[in-house]
C-alpha cells in the first residue's frame, strides 16, 4: 500500500492512497457472501437464496464498491498507525479510481489533534483575579427591584380576576393605582418577612449575590479571552462545524418551543440555515478555541473530575431523560466529563493569586 501525507490548513491532513488490486481481492469472498444474504428472489426465503442464483442479482460494480468500502475501513486504521497520525472526528473519503483488475486509489481528509502553544495562563489568571468588580447595590436598584415585585403581584392578581374573553394585563399597562401598597402587612404575604426593612434587605442581598455571579462570569470570560490572545491554537474546521451544528440545533429547539417550525421561521425572516452558519462561524471558532485551551490546561495540570462525580451526574441526567428515546449513556458520560473538567479548570484558574 502506497501512501502520501500532505498537511493542510486548520489542523487537517490529506492522505493519498494506492491499494494494490491483490490486496483488494482478498475482500471479495467475504463481501460476496455478505451481499448474498440480503438478496431477495421469488421462491426463496431471504438469506437462503443459493449463491449461484444470488450472484446473478448483484452487479459487479456493487461488489467492487463494497469490497472497496471494507478495504478502506481497514486501511485507514493501518495508515493512522503507520504514519503516526492522531486523527479526530470522521474522515472524508473520496475514491479517485476503481475498476476491475486495477489498483484502488482514494483520498482521505481528516482532522488531527491541533498544535496548541499556551500563553502563561497562570500569570494571566493571577492578573485578572486582582481586578475588582463592583458589587455594591444602591437604593435606586433596590427601589426598581421592589417595584418589579409589586408589578408582578399586580399582574398575577389581574389574571385571577380575568373573565372569559378578557385580555391579560401586560407589564406596560400596569399603572401606579394598580400596584399593591408597600406595607409591613403586604410583605408578609411574600415570604418570611417581618416588615418592609426585612424585605428590602433581602432584595438588596439577592441583587448583590446576582452581581457577584455575573462578575464571576465576566472574570472567567476575561481570563479565557486573555489566554486565547496570548496562545497559538490551530483549530480544526471539523470542530468549528460541530459547534455551528450545536448552535443551530439549540436555536431550532428554542424556536420549536414557540410552536413554530424552524423552516417556517426561516421563511418568515427570509433567511436560510446557511445564512446562520456563516453568521455564527466566528463565534463557533472561538468556542472551539476555548474548548481546546481548557482541555490543554487540564492535561498540563492533570485536572480531571473523579469517576464517582461523573457517574453521579450521569445518573441524574439519564433519570431526567429516561422517557426520551435516543439518549446514549456513553455520549452523556463524555459530555459530563467534559463539562466537569472545564469547570475544574476554571476553579483552578480562579485560585491563582
């Protein structure tokens, strides 16, 4: 078998292969036997058609293509080992020459583990962790939050008193006179609050907690973006396409929840799936970069969640989706392991002081 490997852009390689006809012919007997099992002829049960009869129903080209399929599958694994190629994802295979009595020629394009040269992520994380993010909550923010609670309660009361045919009161239609009066007695109906002060203090505490959570997310984004800027990451196109597929799938699911089919939605805004794929490519590229960087840091620092933690989370997810078909436990386990690993990497980076 003759092979020629050419490095392409975006962490991909092209492998040109010539497989001798002699090697290809070793697949003929098993291929013909397998194809004969699926031949249907009147007067015979499927799978029990005599070989000489079944062979008359199968074209020579069909046999040759099936032989090539099996030969290429075996050759691909052999080539990866021989050429020390660390392939990822599914390869694109194109047969360039196939004929009876001739050598088989084909071309393989596959993504490989990319080159990753990380910046000084510990130093970057340490610098970002020293930056302060405001968490103070002022009176205006508290007043606005309290007003929103009063509006929400007013809307709920309005819906209780609705008659058949009435339009529900929208948020913007709520006037001051519709709002419940802010009193010690009223706040006790909202929870374990003795008075207005206890209620507003809890609102302030919640707003502060919310700001801290948002600031934590801002810090994580700042850390990873700074690491990306200081690193050299070769992103395989196959990973970018995978991220775009995920984004399209998520968006399609969100549209479906509104009761509209995705195709109808696209038609209504005069867009196509391809339009979105183009628009989201840069974002998908950055998501893929982030994945690769987090994986590389995890590898460098030997960060990985325990098997017990992974299995516990897998059980929760499998239980949650037990009535949904097509949920593969191995896929769920791989997803959980990735998510938990990345979470631990961020925890590690946030501890750099």
